[in-house]
C-alpha cells in the first residue's frame, strides 16, 4: 500500500506563500499529492521515507500554483469587433454605448443565442485558458438583463464547471447596464433584480457572488447598494466594477459591503483605497480593458501597495473591451502598463486571485493541505511568465492532483 498518489521530483518550486520572501522558491524540491491535495512539499533532501503510486521527475522545470482568472465574461453571444474599429476612428466607449452598441449589442445577441451555442462558444475560450495554465475561472452573467436570459447564462456557466476540468465560480451581474425595456426607469429594473431575479438565483444556487457596474452609464451608488443589500440578505458575497471611467466612489461602496473585490479602479481615490484596505477587499486590475479602451489613467498601484491592498490580475475576457483569453498575457500587460513586478503579477494571478474569489484557504499557493492545482512551466525563472509575450511555456497542468495536460 502506498502513502501518496503522486510524487513530483527534481522540481524548482515557486510556492507564492505570503509568508515567504519573493516567489517562495524551493530549489531541488519535491511535491507529494494525496486525494487531490498537497500532502508534502519541500527540498528533496528532506523527503520522508514514504512511497508513491507514481513518481515523476520534472527535470528541473518550475512548478507554480495553477493560474486563476478571477474576472471574466466568457459566456456571450455575437461579436463586437466592429466597435474596435469605431474606437480607432475616435469614438469613445460611452459614445458607442449611448448609440445602442456596447453591452446592449451583446445583450441582444445573447438573448437570441440558444444555451447549447453559448456553451460551445464559451468552451473554446475555456480551453484557451486551460492551455494557459488556468485551473479556476470566474464567469459572470450580465448579457441577458432579463430573468430568463440571466438564468440561462448562469446555467451555462455551471454547465462549463461540470463539463470541464476547471473550477468555475459564477457571478450574477444583472446590474451590468440598464436593459432597453427599462431605459427610462433604472430603479424599476433594480427592483426586478431584487424582488424576482435574485430570489430565484439564490433558490437555484446559481451564483457564488453578485456583481454590479457602478458608473454613470450604468448604475449609481444607491442602486448598487440596494442590489448588494439584497444579495447579502441571501448570504451571497458581492464584488463591484468600480471607478473604471470616473471616480464614482465605487471602491468605498464595495468596501462598505465587505466586497470580495473591487475591479478596474482606474479612477479610485486615496480614500477609496484606504476603505478597501480596512475591509480586506481585493483590487482586481484588468489591463486588457485598459489597453483595448486606450485608457491613460492608471489604477493607483502605489497607493494600493502602501495600504497593503492585495492586487489581483484577470483577463476580463469579454467581446467588447477585453478580447483576451490569456492570463499570461494579462500578467505581461500588467507589468508593462501598470508597472507591477513579475512577483506581483504571479501573485496576482494565483494567491490574490484566489482571495478575490473567496478561495484563499483552498488554493492559490503551494502548501500542505491545499488543493493540488499545479502548473509546470518550461522556463528559466518565474519572472519569465510576465516577461515573455506570446510564448507557450506550459509543460503540464494538474487540477486537484489529476493530470490534465502533462505530455
């Protein structure tokens, strides 16, 4: 009888533990896995005298926690590449949104697309993320904006979770923008979310979190607060698209509800950063959207560092403002556009991203007892994950200890 299911040897390990300096490196290390969890990790010279059903040398390759994409809009219908051309010709995101494009264009297409078609198109993007070293992904609704379509999106996201190797966390983003049916009465739409949609989502257990878009082209602070209060009455945690296009006080609002995360944050004020620090709210930076929208005001990274706010990085994969299906590329963009260090980038796509999804106790670092989600990389150093652009370097992926893509 063996003690472990799998023993990986001859590894260079970046544990990404917050109590270890730098990347938390273990040279000439080994990792033991039992029942999908990390059973032992350390230098090979300290290996206990135990046996494994399978022992495999990774021949000096690097092992990190598998990547986590903590902000995506992977399920959608239609295509908005024409808007990219419009923006290059001078139209702003707000101009496009107010003329019937933007989110509402995707809403129309998503409502008209059957569940199976939504699932198949989303799975193509899921496979791209998996090939990039991702083991956990968050998927938002928000392109339905009516009861049936929002439920449809969340059910497709749940189906992805049962049909793929990835862990899928679902987020209800019904308060994404005001739908056409309520264009002159946003308050009435918020009432519908709170009185009808949220109770149904809670009863069906379709959402792990509730999100909203607090911005002048979407919902104001009072409307978001009503949605968040309703979510919390059902015991569902919240997160917020905050301060992307203006300082709407979104970061402070998110913090006041103890939000898991506040995302975007380009215009967040120092007081908003302090509020996030006090609440333990993670800052999720989305460089794909920053790049695509040709923004110039960067998130307040220095203030976030000074206040010790955890900084996560995600793709924001969506059809309009972040056509990005690579966390690796998001890391590379964050290093160049936001001046994050390679260590911050890898932590942002592992440890801090896990916290942003409420999963920090279970994954995001390599330490005994945590889920065995591991990425194996053919690189010289973990900083290469942020340095190289468009270079496939994933050598293997284990999810809950199970071989997903090892050759």
